[in-house]
C-alpha cells in the first residue's frame, strides 16, 4: 500500500487542505491523502454539506473541480484532527 500527500488532477497539484468538489456530492471537501493499494486508488477527504462534515473516501476520477480559493472554515481541518 502506497500513501502520498500529493496528487495531480486536471493539471493542478493537490496538497493536504486543498478544496475539491466531488461529482454527485454536495459541499466542498479538503484533501487529506491519496492511497494506492495494488492498483485500487482512492482519496481521503474531510468536508461535505455545511454542518454535516465528515471524513469520506472517493475514487480520484470523481474529482470534478480543484478550487483555487479555499472557502470553507479555516479551522475545519484542525477541528477534524482534534487540535
């Protein structure tokens, strides 16, 4: 299993904290990590509809938009990590 904290999607570099939109999902998600387990890939993210944020996993091909500006609460990732 290979875990990385960087990914390139749609020509843009994604690092932890980069906001993404996922196809067929509401809200914005913050990237945490990319996992490749013998050819099966997914990304772990934190976010979703406001007030119902959660940790989720999606296939990288479901990334619809890599946002230029982060608009969710700045403390969202810190809250998730308990700090």
